[in-house]
């Protein structure tokens, strides 16, 4: 059976496509290329340029391929942008997700894996955060994703559709074989931005706030290597195909690094002492958020292989160098 990967031309989706191919499976990609790149999808993969809300297109794809699962990555993903453009986020991440879930139900696709986010938790009171903690998103981005989680829960009760919702913490790094990485234009993610500063592509990096109630005053996050993350999806797919029940699981390593620690590691790995400016807090940022990964390991049998921030940074830096040298 084939797997429909929405957003498969994006950062995480392109790593998913490689992981599916590496495990002998057949990915089919649907992407509107709003932030993704056609070149991120290998030529041998069936690629459809289009929108997740295009029900006719999805019906055609389903008629042509035997699809039993959707892995749904396609979304707008930047927290500060969602505060400026909430309606754009609710449209793309909630309204269009509704259309996609409708297409899944209509075409009797019974397995659905959804890219959710740690941003659904908001400003957590205790870390590590577990799936039993009550979500309280601080941004339209987080809310747009939480509403899609709720839709899946409801639809699953009414239709033959089972889901795994994966709540990703901070995804970073690049394919260890150099086949994929984060190519997003105008990136905002800390590790990518710091790697660009190390390579002289930016004059400096801004640290958003040093007055948080954390060990060094900067925000703490749980950075997970993208390859480990996509392997959790392979585990989720096997789980659903084996008849596993609906599941919601965090994806992170269970330990946090502050912004200052990340900057220091990028300086260490790159050997470049780039400039760092301390600026105001950025709206929508919780002070610290770290995953409990007990559920993803026990229920899905997930085994992370790259739980090493230096390795995460090294792989991100290698990819950034290749982008800079126009090798990709
Ligand atoms: N990067 C992270 O740290 C992180 C953390 C938590 C959750 N996530 C989630 O993971 C998923 C993938 O994120 P990413 O970092 O790879 O982002 P990305 O922007 O690189 O990838 C998103 C892809 O979806 C496509 N897309 C967007 N809207 C679409 C639509 N309506 N129809 C068809 N294609 C569409 C884009 O062109 C792009 O290729 C998102 O759902 C995001 O919310 C990411
Ligand atoms: O130039 C920068 C970029 C980021 N940061 C700080 O670094 C931390 C991480 O920021 P990112 O932008 O890399 O990531 P976020 O934590 O905001 O969000 C990411 O993880 C979330 C889950 O926690 C969401 O899923 C979201 O999609 C994804 O972008 C934050 O404290 C941020 O303020 C800086 O100080 N300077």
C-alpha cells in the first residue's frame, strides 16, 4: 500500500519521503510548494503539485494509487507569523485540514498520522510535559493545530479512521547522508539561524529575551533530530497497520537546552565566534518546554539514535554549507 505524504516537499516531509523509500515503501507526495521545494522530492516519487483542500485532486490520487495512510505535514509553521496572520493559520492548518480529513474519510483511507506540535501545551507549569497535561496554546499556530487534533478525535468516532497524533518538540538537523535538510527561505528556527550566522550569511543572531525564569534566563527547548522524528512516524504507521488504537504522543528527547547553550554549541561545532545581540522577548514563546517521551517509546517502540545536540548541529551546519555553496 502507498502512503500519501502531504507537505512532502518541505523540511520534515522530505525526510519522511526518504525514510519511507529507505524502508521499501511507496510515498506519494502532495504539496502546493508554498514553502517547499520540488527538488526536495526524489524524481522516482509520484509528486502532485496541489492543495490539501483540493478534494477532486485527492480523489484522483486515490483512484490512481492504493493508499491506506496519510501522513499530514502540510501546514504553516511559524509561531510569530501566526500572531500577525491568525486567519491565514486557521485557514491552512484547520479549515484545509478539515477538507483533507473529509477526503480521507470519503476515500476510505483508514490510517492518519498528524504533525502536531508542542505549541499546543503553551506555558507549561511543570516539565517534562506529558500528553495528559491539559493543552493551553499561546498562539494561533498552536490553536490551529489543537483544533485539528480535536477534529481527528471526533471523526475517528464516526468513520473508519484511526490516527496517531505526534506532538513534535523542536525539530532540527538534517539527513546524516546529506540527502535532505532545511532549505526554507527566511528561516526563523534557532539552530538554522545560528548556523547561517556561523557561515557569515547573517551578520549576527538575536537572542529573544534573557529574563525568563530559566537556568540562564533564555528559553529552554527540547531539540529533536529530524531523522529520529520521521522514524517515529514509521513506527506509528506500523502500529496503525497492526491495528493499534488511536494515540497521541510527544516526540522529543526529554531534555532541554537553553538558547545560550544552543548558541555556544553552534560556535563550538563551527569554530566561529559570531556576534549575538540580546533583544526583547518574542511574543508567543513559552519559557521552557521539554517532552516526556515515555508514551512514544513504550507504545510505538520508538528508539532515538541521534540524541546528541552536537550531532544535530553538525548535520544542520553541513546542510547549510551545501546550500551556501549552491550544491543543492
Ligand atoms: N519544524 C518544527 O520544529 C516543527 C515542530 C512542530 C511541528 N511541526 C509541524 O511539522 C510539519 C512540517 O513542518 P516543516 O518544518 O517541515 O515545514 P515546511 O514549511 O518546510 O513544510 C510544510 C510543507 O507543506 C506545504 N504546504 C503548506 N500548506 C499546504 C497546503 N495547503 N497544501 C499543500 N501543501 C502545503 C509547503 O509547501 C511545505 O512543503 C508542519 O505541520 C508543522 O506544523 C514542525
Ligand atoms: O533567531 C532566533 C530564533 C529563535 N530564538 C529563540 O529560540 C527558541 C526556539 O525558537 P524556534 O523559532 O527555533 O522554535 P519555537 O520554539 O518557536 O517553535 C518551534 O517548535 C514549536 C514546538 O515547540 C512549534 O512546533 C514550531 O513549529 C516550531 O517553529 C525560542 O525561545 C526563540 O525565542 C532566538 O532567540 N533567536
